[in-house]
C-alpha cells in the first residue's frame, strides 16, 4: 500500500506521496496560486481549501485515504524586507488573476506580485499631495491609467527637475542596452530617453502637461486603455514591447519593504512600501535582466 500524508507547512498543506504521473498531472491542473512544488523536499504544497480535492485525487490515483489536518488560524499579514533579484513580467493565471514572479535567488521564485500591486507602485499620474523624497517614493492613486512619460520614468507628475534627473539616471543604469539583455532593450531605452528629453525642458513639459490635462477631461468618464503614450515618432512597435504580453515593472530588482501574506510556500505581496536599489560594498548597483533565450535572469554590477 503506498504511503501518503498531508501535514501543515508553509502557509498550506504539504502532500508527501509516491510519484504517480496521473496524480501529478491532476495536481498541476489545480489553479496556479493553489499549488506549488517544493523541489528541495520533493513535495507539493497545497492551499488549505483544496484539501478535500487533494484527498479525492490521492484516493483515486493511489488508493490511499488521507486525513485532513485541522486548519489553524489564517495567515496574518506580515511586513518583510526583501532582497529581490528579479521581477518578471505579469502573466494571466488560470484562476483569473494576473501576477509576476519575484526571485529571491536563482532557485527561489517564492514571491508573488499581483499586477495591481506593481501598477499601484509605478503608475502614478496624479498629485496626491504626498511629497516624494527621492523621485522613487511613490504612492500612486491611478493603478489602471495609461502609460505616460511620467510613468516611463517612474515619477510623479509633480516631480522636481532634480527628481526627474535622478529618476532618469537610475533607469539608465537599469535599462541601457549595455546592461539590459532583454530582447527589447533598445526600444526600452529609446522610450526612456524620449520621455526625459520632453520633460527636462520646461517649455515642452508644460505643453505635455496641458495635453494630459485635456485628455483627462475628455476621458474622465471612461476607463482609459493602455497605449504606447509618448512613443518617439520614428520608433517602431516591437512585438516584445506590447503590454498584451503582460505588465512589466520599470525596475527589475531592488531592496523592497512589502506587506503581504504567506500562502502555499510563497509570499503574496499586497503592498509595496519602499523600493531602493541594491548596492554592494564597492558602491556598484545591481542590474538584472532576462536575456533572449536565457534559462534564467542575469545579474551584473555597475557604477
């Protein structure tokens, strides 16, 4: 008789059982956020609410009747300081959510960033009266708004000239094609350069702000779809630069302070409170990107 058991673990239930291809396929058919393979310990971590279904599957495929452990208190929200080496592109999941994976290391993809959380941090077009401390201290209020020259630079519309310059230099470090190995690196950098060229000049910035204000007044009663706002005239639309592929945060790595809850061996981020660059003892800044056809992200260090 095969031996299988369920036990509390990592914000869920650990299923330990002999290998059975049909059982594995059935578990993989569960919603993405309800199951996770624990490679180190060769076991599945399953959401508590999926326990009855797991028991049914194990009995069907292995002929073993499992006991469901008593459910403990629900996971409490936690505040964590996280050294995130890479944040991927948000993808639509089979449970209807859209989220991006966050990597704490090459073999640790245990962070989950809902797309709405990333957008709420980076897509900030409005002045909410909260002062920005360094051009990156953003408290957005328009997480579903269109991409603008301000959101390309990850700054508030009220950013000062110094904050604008600091944000530009920060993103140059991260997105310059010499550092960024992603397939659309050149397009990303062209878009960044165009945004800075427009906003650094007071006259063109005033004209641009007036255009944003007019557009907001015309569309305030209708949700605004994403479009490549402010794209340089001669810049071709790249197939990798389409948000249909999934939202991508302007920064790929950093030291983050986040609120969230542990679930199924992962940490589900509910709010980003701070996002700083990772700087080593030599004063170099971490840059990470996912190369074309790469099996994982690459990390480099730049001054």
